[in-house]
């Protein structure tokens, strides 16, 4: 029995610290993140094609990809962005 009590004493001293709840982790759902790599130490996103760094603003990431690396986007996406012309309807 003394071995059981020593095991209990050892188990009582074990503390789990730093266990993250899955709901507290921020999920990255924007498809733009596929073109960037996150540096944990600097908290910055780096372009996989030119290594330019960015904060966590998806609008800036998209703007960079569309302006600087438009060739990596599919033709349909480039065509859709170019077809945003205003049309007037006359009745």
C-alpha cells in the first residue's frame, strides 16, 4: 500500500498548464492565406513568392496578390475582377 500512496502523491503534483481550448484558437478561413506563411516569432505574414511581410489584414494580402502576383490567380478570377464595369439600363 505504501507504493500506492507514493504514486498518488506523485500524481497529485502533476499540473497541466498551457492546455489551449480549441475555441480560443483563431481559425484562418480566408483562401488568401494559401499564398502566405506566418512567422510566429514576428507575428507577420510573408508572401511565398517575394517574401514581403504583412500584418493580419486579408484585404492587404489580397491586394498584394492581385497587383504583384496576378499570374498565380486563375484566369477566371482575373476576368471576374476586370468585369466590374457599371451598366446603365434604359427602360
